[in-house]
C-alpha cells in the first residue's frame, strides 16, 4: 500500500506523540523527576508504582536510601510509557517500509524509518543510563538531543509522504543544511544548560549577573567527561561554571537567531514557491516565540510552562528545517 492513508495516519500520530514525549521529558527534568524511579525499566521494582501502603513499604525497603515520591515517580513512568508507545509505532513503520522494499511493491521511503529504529534503540539505552548513571550530564544532554532528532526525522518523513510540491534548489539546500548544523549546536548547548541546572545562573537580561561579559571558565564548564557515580540531580558545578554555560548559550542564541532571520528572509523571497514563502513566515514567527520564551525564562526564573514550551519550540524549529530540506531536494513523494 503505497503511501496509504494507513501509513500517513500512523506517521502523523507518531509525530504528535514524539512532540509530547519531548515536552514531557522537559517537564520531567524541570520538576526534578528524572530519578523519580531509581531503577529501569521498572519503578521501585514494579512496572506500575503500587498504590497500597503495604506494597509501597515493600518497594521502599528495596531502595531504603531513596524515598518514594509518588508524583515524581508517576511523572517518570508516564514519560516511559509514552516513549515506549512511540517506539512501537516507529518499529511498525520501519518494518512496513522494509517489507515494501523487499517485495518491491512501491517506492515507499525506507531510509528514515531504518534510522529511526536505530535511534529509538539508542534512545532507550540513554533513558536507562540517565537513571542508572544518576543524571550524568553528558547522558542527559544526549538523551534530549535524541528525542528532538526522533521528532524531527518523523516530521521529515511525513513531508516525504505528503502531496506538497517539491523543487530542486541546491543553493537553498546549502543554506538549510548550515541552519540545521547551527540549530543543532544551539540545542546541544541548551541541553548542556539543562543537564547542569544552569538555566538561571545568569541573572538579568541582556546582562549576565550585572556584567556584559562575565568571567568565563570554558574548560571546566564544558567538560563532558564528568565523574560517573555521583548524583547530579540539582547540578554539582560551581556557580561561576554554570554562569559560563548560560552565557555561552546566550551567545549561541544570538548567532542562531541571526542566521534563522537571514534564512527566513531567503524563504520569503521565493516568490515562485508559495509554500516556501509561507514556511519563511512561520519560521520567523517560531523564532520570535523562542526568543521571547528564552527571555521570560531568564527574567522570571524558569516558569514551568514557559520552560517546557522553550524545549518544544526548539524541537519544532529543527523539524521545520529538516522538513524544508525535503521540499527543496525534490524528494517529496507527491502521493496521497
């Protein structure tokens, strides 16, 4: 069934579910629920956290040093359930695409589904290591990047299956690829900020702790090989190092925003391609929203809905750039 309604519907559901997983992952980090379950894949030795008092007491005895906080445990488990459901959907799509390729029934794209299946396996390992390595920053950052990549690739796959007209514009391809690299680096910086709890280490905006250029400690602030074994919940870095991470993230935001404004203008000038013009306008709106959310996070000390939204919009921006690459690479399937 070539690009059938069944496949398109499954991919659309997977896209929405992946965005929900990204947002809930951010919520889990921001509410300090990442270690709400001290084990993996269960929670205090159970697939579902028990509700009765005797069962909770037995579960607590198995992990006497980690008090059970039901709200945090359920937040973590719901995140795992959604991620598991997404993984099942992705494997259904991948197996279906490979089956069509083997039977040579049609030209259903199979490259992205295969990448997604591998990425989901790696993401599951990262989820396990996030818990077993007690929020080791490099693992947390990579886990965040993995979730955003899964959502972005699913969005790209959905565009491949769409009826949107595509063109071949090698110049625009180059600009978009550079945009993907710049945005990816900025999202990685944001992940490092989140993993080290540095979101409000620079007080004030646009200055950082009353300085236009605070003292920077790049070597220690961006040491990816932090010791394994410590509990990193709440962060272990000194304030000066966290301020360095936050300030570099701000510089990255300035570079990223400038480039995406330039990219938006290029898209808006594509008068022969209305879909690209529309995308340029949407990109500009999303970018503005992301900058505003970032500033609010700093000025109002990470309001939970705003901080979660900041993560979600970053994922949508990456998905949009990768999807636009399909439209300017002549690879849309133009199928219903």
